[in-house]
C-alpha cells in the first residue's frame, strides 16, 4: 500500500461524504464532480489504468452503451426541438455517467491495492456530513425541525416535515428539483450503505470498533431513509433487502438463523412502532394518492403523443408533464430511436441484476456476499427508471451502479476459479481478490 493508494482511498471517502449534497451546484457541476476529477487525476498516472478501464467497460457494456446512445439521441432532439436551457439536463446525465465510470475504476484499484476495506467508514461519514450540513443550514434559515414535526403531527401530513427542511436548506428554485430532492438524497444514502457493507467484507481482521462503525452508519442511513418519506427510497430499500437475503440465506445455517432473528426484530419494530405517533405519518405517506393520479394522467397523455408521432416523437413534448417512466418519456419525446435505446438500457440493467443474483446463489462465501451486495446496488437504478421524472437515475444511483460493475469485474473471475472455497475463507477475501 503506497501513499498514492491512501490518497485515492481518502478521495473516494470524500466523494462519499459529498454525494448526499449533490443538490448544491456550481453551474452544471456538484461538489461530488470535483471529487471525481481528483479521482481521475489520481488514477490517470497508474501503469495499469488502461487495462482496468477496458475491464470495467467489458463488465458493464450493456449499461454504458445504451446510456450513451440515449443521451446522444436526446442531444440530437434537443438541437431540433427543445429550448436551449434543456441542455443542462444532458450535461448533467453525462457527468453522472463519468462519475460512475471513474468510481468503478477507482474501486477496482482500491481492491487490488487492499485499501477498499477502509471504505467501510463511508456510511458513518456520509451520515455525519449530511446531518452537519442540514443542522448548519437549518440554523442559518431559522427553521426548527421540532416545530415542523409538531405541525406534521397536528395536520397528519409528513410533507410538512420534509419539504420545508430540505427546500429551505438547499434553496433550489426549480420546482421539479425541489419535489425530487429527498428521493435523490435517500437513494444515494442507500447506495452508500451497501458499498460500506461490501467494503467491510474486505477487512481482514474484524473487531468491535469496525463493526460498530459500519453498522452504526448503516443504521443511521436506514433511519434517515424511513423518515425521508420517499416512497421511491422505500421501494428500493425493500428490493435491496430481498436481493441480498435470497443468496445470503442460502449460504449457511448461521446466516439463516441471523436473518430469521432480523425478520422477527423488524416485525416487532413494526408492531410496536405502529402504536407511536410518528407511525401515522408513515402510514399517511403510503396512502397518499395524488402523485399516483397525476402520473397516470401523464402516462395517458404520453400514450396519446406516441400514437400521434410514433416514429419521430412529439415535437412539443416539453409542454407535457413527465410520465416518470424512462421508456414512455423516451419514446414520446425521441420516437422509435428513443424507445430502442431506453429498452436496451432497461433490459441491460435487469439482465445485470439477474446475472448477479444467479451468481450469488451458485457460489459459496465470501463470493456470494459480494454478488448479493452488487445486486442490491442495481435496485435503486431499476426503481428510479419507473419513478423519476424522465426515468433518469440521480448521481448517487449511478455511482452505486459503477461500484457494482467494479465488484463484478473483480469477483466474477475469482469466483469462477474458486467455487469450492469454504466459509473459513471469509477473512481472506482481500488477499484472494488481489491474487
């Protein structure tokens, strides 16, 4: 491990700390983009970077290529139909793709240099950075979270808590960005939690300190996601738990017992928590249907636009409310080319998720843990393709997808060569991954 390796790991942790603050922008760039530029400088001078880049591209070409095609097609339609200010959206998506790819390359380098294990600090660092920023911001704008919570309880409306807190702190003028603020932050935090857990598997000697750090950070993130009142984040978290439980539960009897105890604990928490006043806010959020009704109406309008302009797309699609569906938005706005590119991206993501799940259920520890975690990182992207405006995932989701591809690129060849590794090899994963 060299000083350059340590700097790369520190830079990666700084990137993790900045991901939840992506809504602070300098033009089209967020603080996380600047951290990614430093990562690029760090990896550019390494002798084996080109080979790692090739491996990362080959491991996720079915995601990289469709996304590049989709953004390219949108750029062509932007020049033809859209107002110039919409170019910001395309720049933003390309920057997300760049950050994901650079993060993937960095993750492979850290695994090879045996510094990836230190990323287990990520969940705790990101939680503390977000709490510190929100606390400072709320103090500056004079918003009291306790007062907002009391108002939410009084009117039984969770939006009274979340919207004023996030909107006042981030001071975003764009209404679409305001309405999706908590979704992007919560989903970025979920990805950070899983990456921290994955990195923890690379720690050769696990002790009370590092266990406390990683699981406290993950617990803080889970608390934040629940009380973000983001149904997209709730859905993504549920999918992540499912794709991780299925392969891990098939690994060992001890794991099955642990997961059974976890499920019982969750059920008891739900039963006890349902009697608490705050639970009514969660239930009320689940039962709210205004956004569902609006999206159904938007989808009907997009289907009408598709029926009128199925090949080239509707020339005035910018006047439509977004369908919150990647395929519908792409087809109605960019015609048949948009449909093909968006379907290729969706199919590529689903194919990758199933491939990871199959690998996770057919190999032994420690490889099944790595595949299961990588599969969990794909769930937020799949969720936002059918819940986000335009269906384009946020920066934290792309970052998580990049790390998932990096894990797959490193672990898949090793797991293929070592299918008979027993549970006792769990503590040697760092050494095996760098062999």
